[in-house]
């Protein structure tokens, strides 16, 4: 079974927050701007949303229903909650790696009626619980200043 849209978005957010994620964040933001400019029915929107579905082979969604959900071609265009979640997914991407990246804020639940609904709770505020997070690692936050002796 393919990872849920939400799980893929969490993994992407985690990758962008790493020290080497700046290039990925810039690419993601550029794709998002093109998607916003092109609109939901554009090739740019599809290209952006393909990042949030597992593919095998590349360019082919493992679960086509997930891409249909992100494109709104599954009959959910005009469903307020899903329209909002799609909007959040694309608009949050313009936050760069130097800002608090919130790619999954407002996206939780987009998978709710698909075959793989993803996690049972919103994990966007708890990076320690993101897919692939290493147990025992500290949550990101302010570092305590070193004492000078």
C-alpha cells in the first residue's frame, strides 16, 4: 500500500528542514508558485502535486486515487474541507527553509476517505513523530546559550 499523501508531505517537510534541504525547499517553492499561477487544472499543479504521491515507476502514482484527490478530479472539487487542504498544501510551500516550514499545517485529513487514510492524528506540530524521525532526538527549538567560564 502506498504511503498516504499526508505521510509523504511530512517526509518532504522533514527533508526540507535539514541542513541540506535548502535546494529542495527552493525547488518546492518554485513548483508551488507555478502551480498557483497555473491553477488547479494546469500541468504545473499536477507537477507540484506529484511530489506528494508515491510513484513507481517515476511519473506513475502507486495509488492513482491520491493524485486524483490532489487534482480534485475525484469528484471532491468544491468540497470546502478538501479545497482548503489542497490550498494549504500548495500555499504553505512558499515558506522557505529559513522560515518555520509548515508544509503539512492544514493538510491533515486530506486522505480521510481514501484507501490509506494515513496517521490517526495530526503530526505537523510534533516533528519527533514524523515518518522517519529518529527516536530519542530532541525536538527542534531554541538552543541554550553556552556558559562562558
